[in-house]
C-alpha cells in the first residue's frame, strides 16, 4: 500500500529537543495537516520527510521503502516553502520547468506540462515574469505550480498560506483541498492555524514541543480531543474552559461551575462525585439570546464587551462572574457598548476532562 | 524655491570636495602629462602644467627598450591566476562558514581574517625560502599562488555575507526539484552571489596587478617579473630616473583595470555596498 510511514523520529538541535519520538502513518491520497504552534517542530518534521534534514533517530518509509538515507533528489517528494523559495534569477516559466528539466523531459513535454499547470492555477500570463515582479498571492501560486507540475508521491506544504492576506487564504484553502481530491494527491501540510486543518484536512496530527499529541481524523480530534492540551491548542477561537465540581444531590449527579450547573447523571459511570473536573465548550457551540432558552439547553447570563467581525462571522468576547468567555457566531453581530445577554449551549457538546491528569472523560 | 540658495555649509562642503579631488587626482594628472612631456620638461622647475611639446615617443619606446611586454603579460597572468586561486579557496570556505554551524566556526573566521592583518613584508623571507624549496622562485605561478593566498580572507569575508543572505530554502528547493547539492550551489547560489564574486575579483586583480613588494623580491628574470617591477627598473641606473617611461608604462598598466572596472561597474557598486543597508 502506498503510504508515508514516519517511525520514531527524534531530532535535537544543540540541546533543544525539536522532535521526540514521532510516529505516524500518512495514507495515500489524503490531506494531512501537521498542526502546531510556532516552534512545535512541524517544519522540522517536513524537512526530515523531504530529506533536507537528517533525523537523529527513526526511519522514514515511502511506499514501504526505507528512504531515510536517500538524498532529497531521489525521494520523489515535492515541497512548497513558507517563503515560496522561488529562484529569483529565473523566470516563472523556468521556475516551474526546473523539476521537469531535472527529469530530462523533452522540450515539448515540459512546455505542455508547464502550460497545463499554469492554466489550472491561473498564472498563465505570468510565465515570462521574474519572481520579484509577482505579488504575494501570485508567488504562492507559482510555488505551488512548481511542486504540482511533477508527479511526486508526496507533496509537502510548509505554511504556504501564512504570508497571504485573509481573502486569498480563504480562496486558496478551497483550491488546495479540491486539487488534492481531484488530482488524487497526497498532501502533508504544516500549519499553525487550526482553520487550515478544520477546513481542508482529512487527518490532523497535533504536535506540541516536539511531541505528537494526537493523530486522527480531523473531526475526531476536534470533537473528541484526547486531553486538555489538545483541546486548548487545537481550535479557533480557543476553547472555553470552566472549573467544575461533581456533586451528588438526591441521587442525581451534577457538574457545578461558577456560571451553570449541568445534570450529568447519564455519565455516572465515568464521573466520580466530590471530584474536580474541567469543562470545555467550543466557542461555536455557544449561541446568544435575549432571554433564558428552553429546557434542552444550558443558559447563563453574560456581558458582551467586544465583538470582532471576521468576514460574515463574529467572535464575541464576554465576561460573567469574573470569567472570560468566547462565543463564535456564524453571522454578523455588532455592539456599540457592553450588552447583557444570555448565552446557551446544548449539553451534548460538552467536553469534560479529569483535572488531575488532563485526560478527556466525556 | 530659491534656485541660487547659498549656505555656508554647502560652500565648505564644496571646498572640501575640491581638496579631496585635487589630493587624489593630481598625481594621476601628473603621471598622464609626464608621459607626454620631453625628458627635460618633466624635471623642469617650475613644473609645467601642460606638456609644451607633446610627444608619443615614450609610449613607443617602452615596448622596445626593455622586455616590458613580458612584464605586462606576467602581470595579467598573475592577476588572473591569483583571482582563480583566491576564489577557488575562498568560495568554499565562505560557503562552509555561512551554511554550516560547527564548533569553532567563529575562531576559524577570525583566524582567516587575521592573516589579512599580517603585513606581507613580515613574511617575505620565509616566503622566499619556501619558494626556493619548491623551486618556485622567479615564476609567475608562485606570484599567483601568493597573491591568491593573501586574498583568500577578503573573498571569505565578503562572500560570507552574500551566502548568508541567500535563503538556504532555495538550495533545498532546488535539490527537491531533483538535483544534487552541488548542482544547487552551481545553479542557484553562485549566480545569486555573482555581484559579490565580481566585486572581490576586482579587488584581487587590482591588488595583484599593483603589487610591487612581493614581485620585486621573488622574481629576478623577465620570465617572471611584473609590470610594477618593470616600472621600477626605470629608476636609478646610468640614465637616472626615467620619469617619462615610468609614466607611459603606468598608463598602459591602468588600461586593463579601467576596461574591466568599466565592464563590471554595475556589479561592483552593488557588490561593495551589499549588506551595508538593510
């Protein structure tokens, strides 16, 4: 089976551990996002896969073949760099044709492939320009074209959208996702932006401080994070966390926070009474209303003090009883001065973590 | 705006500029006019500002009265040879220090630089002895090797900043495209560092072409002597100081440098100011 297998990779620079025993299997024809904050080790992982960096320990297998000691040119892996890495002394055409020339294709074959990919990416009219004459978005497309023009087994993308403005980023996400699917390619994409993973990825690998925290289908990682750490770092805007205490009353079990109380009797076998838990609620699982909502949901009063409109969506910052709460609304909502409203959520979306070891219990 | 705006600071600036120009260009002017003057006029007192009876005699006679053509060729060979040697040694050392971190890298760079602080005169005797050991005394090859070696620090330090400025991602990307590291170096790094390479080449050529001290001690025959040595041979002797021939030969010596400087002047300006801003 064609796949990229990363086995027990470790890497340190001087005294700093950058990657610590990372193992994952990236399936063929899939879109995988390596998610982590700046300095988490994701770029190093890509560079090791590409072969421009040697791991201290561990092996890399591509289609079952050990490629750990192969030089980059013999790996058939393409990479798109964050800073584009276009050759400044070559035209766009020569930049894109470069990997084809290395493969000794004939002039007409090269011509055909370059024209086809530049057509796909809408950069046909830029072919005779030099990189310094391109805008950020155009340079990005050229960099992607140079990678996609080859038939690589794996395409590595190192934060290719980070340097672009919001609008282009949105459009490119859609395009990359479609390209991966339509052309049946294998993408490994490093990003510090949870939205990249949420909007494009089939699978996501969450990395922090060089350790692989969780790897799985994007929706699984998002809706069912393994522990508090994954829940906190993977999500945009960040998840709301509440301290809570499990209490037994009249034979029913409740989780009590400073803001609300939830009946969790049906999870009785997973929770212990008189123990502290952390409750996580994703900002987009919260909604607002003028009054208290119906029985199915949990409501509590908050004071909105800031709203931040992004595109057609709104991130609301609220506080209540000394706690900060982030609410994500899928529509535009503006306030001119602090506003008292109720926020509510469906208890089905509740995430409960053990406060002692951080692991998810519900 | 007042077109003829006058300010004292401007005036001082202009006066200083004129002084600097006179200071720099007067010897050049003297040399050029001396080449056209007669043997008597050149030593006349008070000196004449323009040649009274301009003559081209000296431009012809320097090719016939002594083996200056050999000296000329030797100078060109030594400067080109030394440039090749200095680049061949300096480029790898600059590249290595720019791209790889290793224990003692700063010490290596500093040591390389200290060689440049060393006045050549202090090592001329050992260099003579070493040259004799390898039967290299009185050869153009030995001059090229020495000029090259002396200039390795300059090449290393100028190109170090160039190579550091070229993102390593470009080389990596080139390798991922399907080439070797050396291919990436040749097709990406070297072309991008070209202004720097051109600039240091010029410095080395100017140094090698103008050196007198080393050549005067390590060469003895027309087969190896260089132009500056040839010029010095018009000093003293039975005819005394032959200023006219010296001036004419100097002008011939300036020509190749001027041609090359003119050809690469764009690279040169960029090369020498690179990294100064930003």
